[in-house]
C-alpha cells in the first residue's frame, strides 16, 4: 500500500501587524504552546550535555535579541508580540525558540556535527528551460518540528502580500512576496555571535522589500545576532549573502548556478567556523551543484532534485530514520518572474507539492 503524502497546512491572515499576529496566534494556540515546550526541552538537553542550563540562558538571550529587533523592525516585532499574546506564551520565550539556532550560537559553540542542515540553490535564467530565474531550498532541522510546519499567507493592510513557510508561531523562514521577491536561508556556524536581530526577524523584514537590491541592503546594514547564509531572488537575478554577525560576503548568481549547504565558503568566515565541515554538508553541496549544472531546469525538475538520495544519509533529502539528528521538514521552489511558488511538507518525495497563489496583481 502506498503511504499517504504529507499535506502542507496553510493559514491566511490579514490586516495590521497586530491583526496578522493575533489571527495566527489564536488559530494555532495549542500547537504554538506545544512547539515552544518541545524546543525548550530540546535546548535543555543540548545545554545540559555541555554543562549549562539551556532554557534559562536561551530565554534570557532571546529577550535581549528581541529588544534589538523591536528597534530595527518595529512592524515585524509588533506582529511577533501579537502572536505570543494570542497564543498565551511569553514573547521572549517564543522569540528565543523561533530563532533558536541564532540565539543558541550566540551562547554556545560548537554544536553536534550534523544537528541541522538545509540545502539551497540559485539558478540563473540561462540554466532554466523557460529562461527564468529559479530559487529554492530544503529546510532541515529537528525531526520533531515536522508536526509544526505551516505555510502562512499574509495579506497586510500596508505592505506586500506574502507567503512564508516555517513553523507555527514564527515569522518568515522562506517564501515570496507579491512583487516576486523570494527569500530563504541556510544555517552556518561562525564564532563571534552577539546580542542582535534573529534570523527570522531579518527574513521577515527582507520579504517586505521591493527587490533583491533593497533586501540585500537591509541585511547588510542589520545588527545581526549570528551567522546564516541568506538568498534573495527576483525576476532580474539572485544573490547569496554569507553573513556572520559583523561581516558579510556576497555572491551573484547572474551567470552560474549557486548552491549552499551548511559550511562556510568565505575564507574569512571559514577561519572562524564553529565546527568542522561535515560529510553531509560537503556531499549535499556537491550533489546539488552537479544536478543544477545539467541545465534545462523547471520547477518540477528542481522538486525532483530535492528528492535525491544518491548519497545515503548524506543526501539532499534527509529522513528521520537516517538518525542524523535532523530531517527535511519542508521544501520550496520559487520562480519570481511568474510569481510561481511551490512548497511541500517533509522531504520532497514524501510531501504533496502545492502552488501557493497570490491574490493581488
């Protein structure tokens, strides 16, 4: 008997930032409460193994980062606070667990070798069948997070309509806006983190930009807490920004395909990398580049690339039964020129891919 595919749940919210957050928090109240408890428990175990008290430290640092985020993006944090109020959870705790990888890395490095992942791609139009820019990623993290995956359709009173895919209670992780600007991220670990804006707050502000140039400028100037790579793509091209807390390097996907997994490619950042590069990160990067360079790609062929299992437990598609401490919780492919956005819950071959449609324009 064929096993049923995971279905990606969706939620539509509209109005002011407070109304967006309140509708999100109310509709997902019990799920958000379980999500916060699950992540705090996981952090406690993680920190206890390293001789510290995890939940208390994480929440305290989360509060410091949230104060900075409120100054940098008041609109986005008003939405976050409304989510927390409506869900009946502490705003500091929700911010800390939503931005767990950043907040944790500010406090403690290194981490276990293969604890998180993600594989992204940026494809210039010359390598696509229709001559259009394509971009996307897998989102790999705790296998338990699969229960909390949610696609949120935001229709604000002011600002662009957006779709984002992430966890309940959270701001933007990966998605696209009505202008055709797509954004996403993969995790890296670089020493030198500091209290600052968490990566979901950064992405939540980027997705409200008009184009990739504006988004890149916002990220460059932001008081970032810790290291991530970020990608931004629109109809005219795609950029990747490898960002540590206090430095950033940029790559342009104008003439060649770019891919990213979870180790630093910048020599300056690699010298400060918080853990050795893993075989998983190396193999996923090499495999994605190999698949991209074939050319003639479509959104469907890239969905198939995300299902690749050629390298076993080091493959692009990551399964809970691999016992690597991480699994693919969602996948996303964007075609900015047509405002085409496709996503699934779970690994590509285990989730039902859906097109996320915009209402405006």
